[in-house]
C-alpha cells in the first residue's frame, strides 16, 4: 500500500452485509473495510456471489441485510468516484464507436463543464488515460474491430477516466492471453499505487495477480474468509471453507488448489428468477 494515503476513510466499508435469493443465502454477516490503495482479490467458485457483491457496491443489487458504503457515500447514483470494469462480453464487431468515444463515456459530463474549454479538457483527459493504458495507436478505430486485449485496455481506461477512488473489477482478465493479463493487472496495480484507489478484483484465478494482492476475500457456499493470501490460501482454511479436504500446493510462486472443484456440486444452474429479499 502507498505510504501517504489521500484520505483516512476506507474506500469500501461493509457492515453486517448479507445477500439471499429466496431461501438461498449467498453470504451473510460480511464485515469488510477496503483501504485506499488496497488490492483485494475476491475469489470463490461459480455462483458464490462474487459479482453480486460488486453489484451491491454499485447500488444495483439490494442487500438482504447490513450496509455498504463506497467512496465515502452510499452506493448507486452517478457516483463517478467509482470505476467499474464489467465482466467482459465480446463487443459486436459491427460496433463502429471509436475507442476514444467509448472511453469518453466514462466521463462525468457536468464536472468538465460545457462549451469549447470543457470539450477540450475532456478530450485531453481521454487522450491522457488512453495513453496510460497503451491504447493510443488504436483509439481512433472502431471498437468492434479491435482484439479482445485491446478492447479490455480501453475498458480499463473507461473505468479510470473519471479518476475513481474505488475500482470494481469483475473478471477483467477473462479470455486474455498471458501478456495481456499481465498488462491489464499491472495497469490496475499502478493506479492503486499512484492514486490510492481501492481495488476489488473478482477472479477465478489468483496466480496472475498474486504479486499485487494485499488481501483475499474467499467465498464458498455461504461461508467466507478474509485475510492475507498466506493466511487464506492454505489447505486447512480452504478445507474448512469447502467442508472437505482440499490441498493447496505452492509451486514456483504459484498457488494450485486440488480437490476444490469436486467438493462442489457445481452442476446447479444459476437461477435469476427471484429478486433479493430485504
Ligand atoms: N437477481 C437474482 N435473482 C436470483 N438469483 C440471482 C440473482 N442474481 C444472482 N443470482 C444467483 O446468485 C448466485 C451468485 O451469482 P453471482 O453472479 O454473484 O456469482 P459469481 O460468484 O460471480 O459466479 P461466477 O463465478 O459464475 O461469475 C448465482 O447462483 C446466481 O444465479
């Protein structure tokens, strides 16, 4: 974490939070502070409620119990202090929107003012952040024609352009090759180091970001553990969470988990027919 933090308030504060759909509880009793500049990995099997946690922080998913605070306020609304990288969906290749326009969509209109000066300032900011993600070469091209990795860099730029104090990332490395995985995670790491942005990073795979992670929130079957990777990613802790013997192996600086998949009846389909109860 950076030595001098821009503010003392946590980037994210979660108190007694729970989320249930019908009789199924995804998680409950969740207390969590993410500090400015902290990098928190949110891990867990399919359907454990990782994306739903981000949605609760965005204010698009109502909690069943408890409260969340993000960037010093309530979630939702036009809170531009929050950057969001949604789960990657392929952009239709007929989309003719230019990369720079996609990034510009992340800007808060009134903060930059109207008129020519405002427009110039917006353009400068967009160009600056595109440069920071290494996207200048293709920013004028139609987004639909860009590669998955190029599109993902622009999505990161879109999330950063509003200068967020919290960054919510939902599987941002999905379907990227190793070089792009590294590039995108380094961009996110640089942001939190340079600007003190708190990062919540949902992922299935900790290894590509292991070197950046301060703490882990691991969700399984309504249970969770929070702690440093060395505390949470152990055979004993994960066996307890999964309710069966799971072996965590450390090989060449990477973490491999054996047995976790077979411990879960993961053939259940994901249902969306019920709304949150509150
Ligand atoms: N609005 C809703 N109504 C009912 N069930 C829902 C709703 N939203 C999510 N769910 C269910 O809650 C569970 C958790 O979903 P969520 O997307 O948060 O999981 P996840 O951990 O991000 O999973 P994955 O790793 O597969 O992306 C899933 O079983 C999903 O079907």
